[in-house]
């Protein structure tokens, strides 16, 4: 086997966790950017399932271009209605005609796209009326001949669909972990059962200054469950209390919490929604504009701008390399001692085997007194091993076992 271009270097800068200022963001599952990411990924998975069920293999597709255009709504205490539906469109390319048993058969791309998007939205937003509150469309056409030729499942190792960057890092800082776990708690089934007033569109922004973190939480509220302003304010206060309580259990940092800072009760301004998402009226979304593949937007980190959602999980390195880089980074900090922080940076070349990147580079911040030679061999072995198993990532993606946005 050809020797891989694996590179390991020592970073001379400090770890992000040691910075005086750190900024971290997470957009929750009901945020418009997360919704359109999820819609794109839902279409890809639906295509994969159909291809596998009908033909025993996944065919070329990339449906990673999507837009969500917010509608108009009229939420009010105790009720409200959506006046103009949310518009969702996923665009891209997919093999739509396949020869089997001597005849050319059409793939029902449109049915697969619209039904999978509707199912995803229904599962994500408890109070979205699929028939009335959303309009789903698609623009998915046959792929180009050159990319379809590269996509050939007869090979043990697929050839890369693109020249793409993938980056992973570990471990999460205390601020990153706090932001991530805050949103996950507020969107957990247990929280929704206790506080059904809290919608799915939750954004958490964390700002760390020295040993203090300011958490700004924007939480859409469900108007039908809130009879008046007093009830609304009590729910906001309860959300604040729960965030503070969790923060005290997971970090030693001083945490200040603000919830729905844009409210102005004196002017009857409240973050009320009918469906639980700002997409019904106030915001739009684009695939790839939200969380990175680890579920966070980390301004102080190295990261790739690739949209993982919607790309095919067989040979699109813009998807596979981000997942693999994160797996490798997690494994390195879990198994190699004396590493404060690690980055894994990968670059593919279109048409080359996906297990042979142009470079698979690891950059590490080491504990004081540790030499690069002490860890280089172990890191190289981990990177080599992860590339050996790159094709195992595809089923993990199809089974929803990895984070993509």
C-alpha cells in the first residue's frame, strides 16, 4: 500500500482553554439553519436507503444546497396562527435513472425528497402543522458525467468526489462544553415534558472572559401554552434557573445567564411563536451556515466551512474527512498522554482514493516538558488506523451515529 502523507507538528501557542476571551455558539435543532441542514441530510439518507433497498448500492448524489425562507405568523398569548407558510427547498444532484434487469427505471427523487423533509420537520418541531405551516420543494437534477464516473462502488476504496478540507479538534473547552450541554438540556424530552412552553428554536452564545462566562440564551416560546405575560416571564425565569443549576454542576467557572434578552415587557415585546421556531416569521436558513460537524460554532478554533449535511456518505470527502478528523482527534486525546489540545487537518484531492489524502496533519499543544518525539509515533499510528477504516464511516452516518451539524 502507498505510504500515506501523515504529518505531526507541535503548536507553540497556548491552548484555547487558556485564552482570556473565548466565544462559542450553538444553534439548536429548531433554528432555521439547523432545520435546513437536517432537511438536506434527510434527503441524502432517503436516497441512500432507496438505492440500497432497490439496487444494493448507493449511487452518486449531493443534496447539500438548501434554503429555508421564513413565513409570517401571528402568535399571541393563548394561541395564534401561521399566516404564510415556511418555504423549504433542497437542491443538488442525484442519479435519477438506473438500469436494472435490462430496463431503465426512474428513481422517485421528488417523492423521496419531499416525504423525507416533511418527516424530518414533523419529528423535529412538535407544533408544526406539515399540511398548513410549510411548503416543501426540491430542485434535484442528474449529476455530471465526470462526478458520476468517479463514484464507482466496484472499488474497495472509493475515489474522492471533491478536493475538500476536513478538520477536527479535541478536547472541548469548559465553555464549549457548557454551551453544547445547555442547548441539549433545553431541547431534551424531559425538559419539554416539564416545560412544554419551551420551543425547539434555541440559540446559546457563550462569552468567556477570564473565569467568567456570560451565556445568552434565545428560546422561542410556544404561544398556545402561555396565557399571559406573567406566565411567560415565569417560564423565562425557570429556564434561567435550570441553565444556572446545570452550569453549577458541570463547570467551576462563574456563569451569568440571560434568557430572551430581546424581550421588552413594557412594550409587549416577547419571543412568542406558534410553532416553536423563528422560521415561522423572523428568520431564514441556509445549509452549512449553522453548526459545524461537532455541533458548535467555535470562533477561536481551526475548522472547515464545509457543509456536511446532504453530501453523499460514500466518497464526498467534505463529509467523510470532517467526521474522520473528529474521530481521530477524540481518539488521540483519549489514548495519548500529555496532550492538552489536538487538531486534525485533512485535505483530499478529487479522483484520488479517499484513504490517501494529500495530507493528514495533526497539530498538538503539549503539556510542559513533553517533546513531540514522545507522542509522534502514537499519533501517527492513530491517524493511519483511522484512514484504514474510513469506509466504516458510511454506515455510521446512515444510522445517525455521528454528529453532522
